[in-house]
């Protein structure tokens, strides 16, 4: 068994990574840049899937030469049909690791159980604070500021059927300053935490996958 893992590593195999997006794709860009710079060396971004037609993340994928697909719930007719189509696509492409990078769709237990410890997500807060249903995007930072916390941050975790409920992989704290707006805090959390944690987690999990 150990010899097989060694052979796999020596062969230069990389984990095939799919990034699921819904918007601008800043976290996707961080992953693409990290692979280019060598921070991610055990995985390769092989596919980008957007559930929103025209999302700017698709342009980022095109510019980087990464195959990209748009797949919407509306065109599939239901969430169940959407997930089945998505699973077919991911399995056909031989995807090893799925990264949710600003992906605004809660995936069912049927989907997440198909990929145990193969789906990761970045959340813009220190779980278990400001997480779960309804806590996404600016809403997270609005809640943090309303509570008056002095420290927030980001968390990368495995994904299961519970929103933000999977095992934590890594966290990074970020200071909150007087006068912060949700938009300012969002940018600071992305720059100081999300864009560092997520690529590092992609490398860590990819390395574990390929052995």
C-alpha cells in the first residue's frame, strides 16, 4: 500500500480540482494564482462550474485557460436534477476535489455524501461564529459588526449536509477596526485570510488525496 502511494507521487499525478462559483471569482483567482506560483503543487484546477450565467468567474477561468461550464438550477428544473447533472459532470471529468468558492447554493446530503471529505468551502468568519443558514457574503460581516466583535476571520472546512457544519481544516483571525463598514471588513478578510487559507487548504487536501 505504501509503495503504491509512493509510485503515485513519483509519477507526478495531481489531484483534479473543480471550483464551483456563483459570482466574481476572487477566491477562484487566488487558487489559480497559487497554482501558478507553486503554492499549490499537488492539485490542478481542471474545471470551473458556475451556477450563474455570465458570472465574472467564468471570464477568469477563460483567461487562465481553465475549462468552464455554466449549469443552472433553472435549466435543470429542480435542485435534485441540478445536483444529478453536476455529479455526472464532475464524475465524468474525474474530479478528485471540489472547492466551493463563493458558491451560493446549499448542496443536499445526497450530493455531499457522494464526495466524503472531497468538498471544501471557505467561510468569511471564525466558525462557529456567524455561520449557518443565511450567513453568506456581506451578511456575515454585517452581523459581525452589529455584534461588536474585535476579531473576525475566515474558516476553511469540509462540506457536509449542514451549512458550515463540516470539520474545520484551517482558520485565520483578522482584526476589526473602529469605523469598519461591511465592505471594508469583507475586503480585509479576503486579503488577509480567505486568499491565503483556501489555496493552502487546496494543497493540503490534494496532497492527502494523491498520497
